C-alpha cells in the first residue's frame, strides 16, 4: 500500500456543546498536495489544530508517518497524545490562519523562531540562507520589523518560518486569505514549487477553492464538520455541486 504521511481517522472535536468535527477521515500520501475546501465555519481550522494537538479529539486518531500521534477512544479507555511543541521536530509544521507572525520582531528574528528546536547554529544559518533564496524579499527586509511587511510578504514570512523547521508535511491554513489576486497566484506557485522541488507534502486548507484545487493532487470538501466529497483536484473542479457551492456557478 502507498505510504501515507498523514492519516486522520474518525476525528471528532467538540467545543462545549458544538460538534465542530463529526467523524472526519482523510489521508495525505507522501509527496501529495491535498486541498481541503469548505465555507467559513466548516471546521477547517479545527481539523488542522487537532492534527497539531492544539484542540483535543473527543474521539478518533491521527497518524503521522504511519505512527499514532493522537488517539482517543470514545469511552476514553485509551488515549495517546503527543506534545505539540515536539511535532515540528518530527517534520510536521503548521502555518496558522492569520500567519502568527510577531510584528515587533524583525523578519530574521521571526524566521529564527521557526528553528526553535534546532541547536545546530550552522544548520540554522544554512536553512536561513535557503529561505532567503526562496524569498529574496525576506532577505532585503531581514532587519526590518515584520509589522511593516505587506500581506503577501507576511505570508511568505510565515511559510519561510515553517521551512526553518525542515518540514516534511506542511499544514497551510488559508494562505491566500486577504491577498490581492496576483499575490494569491504567487503563493500558490510557491506551494507547488515546494512540493515539486523540495518534495514537501502539503495539506492546504482554503476557501479560495478554484486555485487551491488547481494545484492539488486530490481534495476533500468539508461541510459543517463532515466530509461530503472527495476526488482528484480536477474531478472536484468539474463536479457540479462544487461548481455551484464553491466556484461561483
Ligand atoms: N474556540 C472555539 N470555541 C467555540 N467554538 C469554536 C471555536 N473555534 C471554532 N469554533 C466553532 O467551530 C466551528 C468550526 O470553526 P473553524 O474550525 O474555525 O472553521 P473554519 O476554519 O472552516 O472557518 C464553527 O462553528 C466555529 O464557530
Ligand atoms: Mg479557519
């Protein structure tokens, strides 16, 4: 069987009485870009948080590189939980919604925070130079406060910071949100290039369904906590329901 880098099985997450995820199962195979589309409030961020241990499962399991990192039986007779801060060291890295950049710190300081588990100074410097090659604008602005960056530059900084942790699977939460169309295109080009050239596996969460599905190998559609459709990126782009609900006709 093909090796999965991420497998979510029957994931349930509750916020008090709200059932945000009602039994989600999905897989990302190594080397894939998988897109999860869904309207505002569908549960996309909750799923990414659950994968990182930032929200607890009420039930279900999450396997990373085919090893259980989180698991909860509904009767709580069995639970497995991995500390969130250890996950980047295993290559599992989230670029959060809103990007999570520290505006008072410089661009370089923000990038260095992505390497918080790395003790080898030479390796940090090598990774930093690689990020600067990917995003020359971050090198130009290395010593400026991140708060002065444009939306697109902030997203590049957020992705660059994730790269400092040497990810194998990148979780991206709405990287195109609030960006101008040309910048949206740039960001999706970068995601594609990270996948083809650096062999990163990607789980991409987007409301911007059209472009996200275009660059995805496969996709899933999430509606109020349940997956309602899955298929190749092209199949979903051609699907009449997806067209009507997410692609504006
Ligand atoms: N911290 C929270 N407390 C209570 N409800 C929440 C919380 N975070 C999200 N929700 C609710 O869970 C549902 C899914 O939210 P979310 O995962 O943020 O959706 P999406 O990222 O798809 O917009 C929504 O109904 C939202 O209001
Ligand atoms: Mg969200």
